């Protein structure tokens, strides 16, 4: 058991013991920062979480990883009435399901909730997924596009979508997948897009500016 002292946004809270907790199994839209406006549904997700959890005792189930790279605890959070917070927000279209660090036995309920929200075009699904070829900034995204090039390497395979965004699929995931990796197929992927040009200062010949690394096979599907 733990008590929520403060809600930072839809997926991050501070507990009364001082620990910062990042909910696993979900990514909610970002609140305003660095002069940028709130992303759609960001305030709705935070306000819902404040109403449901602030000042209340909650039950935590650790994720498959103890902490993220910021040092925050990773856990699933159950509300006082027994509901899984991430599932409820996903169902309402306030966030996207994430498989990385989530307990495997909870993935089905999270992605089933997302399917319901997606089919109903709730919240974040009014504007997602976006075409890979239209990306112009980094950050979390659910993208779709046509595979225009497949580049195998020793560490994994790069899949260029719309000749604009590169997906990197590690070898350990490639070996478990039943997807036929070839040019011309349509794919959907999710994760954090990074700007290689900003990070590297220049691009190698044929290298796409935008890169999304696949962390779990649930984050990638072909159509």
C-alpha cells in the first residue's frame, strides 16, 4: 500500500514517502513545458488522476523493471476501489498502452481497453496514428506507414517507413516475431521518436533523420 501525495501528470505521481512513481503500462500526453502547449488530453488525464488518487491509499504492483532511467519507481497502480488506473485512462482515450516494463499478465486487459478506445475514436485516438511521413518533431508517437527499405544489421533490422522514419527492431525481438519483413507492407509502431540530426549533427548517406526504437513486439504490427 502507498499514499499519493501529488499528481504531476497522467502517469507520474509522488508518494508520501517521497518516492516518484511512473505508472507502467501507459503513456499519457505531455503537459506544457519549454513554451510548448499541452498535448491533447494531457490535462484531462491529470485531472482524472487527481480526482481518483490524490490523498488516497493505493495498491502498487511492481513492473518487470524496478526503476526507469530517471530513477522513478515503475509499478502498476490500483485505485482504492480495485480498478487499474492505467486501464481506466486507456479506456477513456487518455493515454496509450505500453508493454515495456508492464507485467505480462496485464497486457491483454490494457491492449483490449485500447482497442475499445481506438474503435470509438476516444481522446488520443482522434488524431492517432499519424503517418510516418508527416513527422516533424520528436517525442512519443503512434505511427503508421509503408515499409520502403529493410536494412539488416548484426544488432537488429532497420525498417524505413514512408522513406522518412526508421524503425529499429533488435535481433532478440526479430527472432520472436512472425511478421514478414519486406518492402511494401504497411506497419504501425509506437514509441519515442528521436531526431538523429539534432543528436549527431549530421546524417550518414541514406540515414533517416527520425528514429523510433521498438522496445516490445506489442509495439509493432503489420497490416
